[in-house]
C-alpha cells in the first residue's frame, strides 16, 4: 500500500479563485528539469471521499470538491501554507475502502 497526502477544497475556490494552474505548471516544469517523476495529481470530485472514514471531511468541504493528491507530504504541506481554505490529510491505497487513490466521480465529456 502507498500513502497518499491531499489538500481538499471546493472546486470554485481551488480552480477559479486561486492560481493553482500556474502553481502546478511551475511544479511540473521543475520536476522535468530535475528529471523527477510527477508525484501529484489534481482530481475533481475525488472518489476517496466516498469511503466511510471520510464522511465527516466530505461534509466539511463545499461540493463539488477538488483534491490535489501526492505521494510527497512536503509538497502538500507547502500547498497548505500557500492556500488558506483547504483541508489536508492522508490515506492509504489501494485498500478495501479505496481501490484507486486517483479515481474521480466526475464524468468529463
């Protein structure tokens, strides 16, 4: 099992009100320069919130939600310091409750 760390926020806040696209592009550029594998993903309507242990957290976050999920805890800590209105946490996957850490409930057409 792998430990995943996340920040969670409303889609409106994270995508429309914050320049998160710019932050993620810069981080991607840096990883490419360092020849480092990407270890973070933006997931709209993350499916891990449907796991029973996340019921309370899901209730606290305005919907639809967006998560940035990473295997790098320091990156998530850095994002938390940069962004004010986010929830942070961690989980392990794959597990019985969370089959795919990066799964989304969103249907993109």
